[in-house]
C-alpha cells in the first residue's frame, strides 16, 4: 500500500489466542500521506468478527447437512435396489463428514449380521480393508458392528487397537485410519443393519452427527422395509399359485426365464424360456446348484465366489436385488449378458424358504447400445 496507488485496503483471517480460542479478525488500513501527497505510513483498525463468521459457518454447515438429508431421502425413494440406496448414502456421508471409508452390514431375518459388497473408498488402495473381511477370520457377531446390531445404538472407537479379531479395523489402522464409528439402520423398532465408517476419528461424534446419522439410518431402514414388503407380496403370489396348473402354464409361456431355488441355491423349478436360454432342459437343471452351473465366472474370466453372489444373498437377507451388468454361462460354454431380479420366498411365519429368480438375455440391447455409441463417436469424429 505504501508503494502503490491503493489508499485503503482490508484483510481478514483467523488467529489463535493464548487460551486456544480461535477468533476471526477484520483489519482495515488507510495510507497516511505527507504534505506533498507521498505515503509515509499506515493507519489501521482491527475488528473482531468472530460472531458473524461463526454464524456464517454454522449456516453453511446447516445447508450442507440439509442437502445431505435431502439427497439420501431422494436416493432412498428412487433407488432401483437396496444396494444403490446404501451406496449413495455412505458416499454422501463420507463426503460430508470427511470419513475415509464407509461400509454396510445387513441383518438376516434370524438376527445374524453379514457383510455386504457395498463400500465407499475415498482413496485408492483402501480396498484392502474390504479384502480383509473375505479372509474368513472375522465374526461380525463378536465385534463393534455386532454390538450396534444388538443394542440398536451408535458405537465409536477412537482407536481400534484394543479390539481383537476385527480384521477390517486392523487393515484400516495400517493405512492410518485408527478410528471407527457404527450406526444402526432401523426399520420401525428393529435394527436391520449397520453403517460403519473408518477414519481419523479422534473425537467422539457430536450430537449433531448422531442426529444426522439417526435420520440416515431411518431413511435406509424404510428402503429395507419396502423391499421386504415387496418380497412378501412376491412370495405370497408364488406360494399360493406355484403348484396351480394355470400358473405353471403362465410361467412356461412368459418371455422371461423364471427359476425357483431352495435354500442351498439348487434349482427346484425352471420354466421353458429359461431352459432354452441356458441350453438345458428343465429336467436337466432340476437339483443342480444354480451358481456353480451358470453363474460361476465373471465376464472378465475371474471366478465368482458363491458368497459374493447377489442371487444367493437374497435368501440370506430377505432383500431383493436387480442386476443388468452380469453374465450367465450356457451349456455350450459361452456366456451372454443378462438382466435378472432375485427375491426371497418368505412363508407366513416370516421364514425364508428359497429364492425366485427372473432373467432375460439382453444381448440385442447391448448390441444396440454399442451401435449407438459407435454412431455418436463417428459423428463426433467427423464434426470435430
């Protein structure tokens, strides 16, 4: 200011007082001129603007929290399946809170807790935490996530080093993520799952975060409720009409493959359309394990472990699933892209009796999509 043309200027920033209190200040400066108009000094004033800055920060945080609640509510209402709603929720929560890793457990109808494939990682390399849960050495029942399921209350650990057998936490600590927080997913009065997060959680989540996660858990619990209700309606239809000859004729004449599975994933029924798509007869498929017969390998040629199969998972959690990014393998050894939907068959007492699977070959749809993409690329090449 002394060497330039500016006569006044302002600046603001934060400073820490000796007692540790963080304050905001606004400094205003004016140039002092001598008798011939040359700058000889500065005259300044400092104003404490801590209160308005804190108010602004609070309002900004409130707006961000409101947007988070809104986006998760929309995802819960519009998601095609439970996985999509959960994935959106943990991604948004991590972004809002600064937590690094998010993960979802779901409770089975008999009260057990299972790890899902729904994860969010903020940084590359954090997928090792997910792999640690596949080691088979982790029992979610005897762990902090299991405590959240049993009590229906949030849990928090500043350092998980004292928790034995918590494989995911051990791997997370190796990456500098020493803290853990878990929150219940609640449907009515029942805890139906757990949201867990890893990060540098030195401080226990405050009441504002607890209130926020209670709302998130309730929103996702409603998704679980809706999916269970849909499964129940589907199961009622199948149970009452499955052996009816008219209904069997309907199943045989539909354009989709329809398959019934027992609790072990073995085929108890396959309609004619499904058998033709797979290259088998319905009688040949009877009693065969569906996953090891037609769903054993991913499209990239890597093995597809049964414990990661969404179709089989429906009979464990009671939650339906829909996919259009996987393949089935036919009798001739070739695979084809499918869109499938899998739902648990639940009896009147609430027990799971098996799974209903519907599927269709989407090879033509994929070809049309590729043709459209190729056409768009050609247009872009010619006009670019």
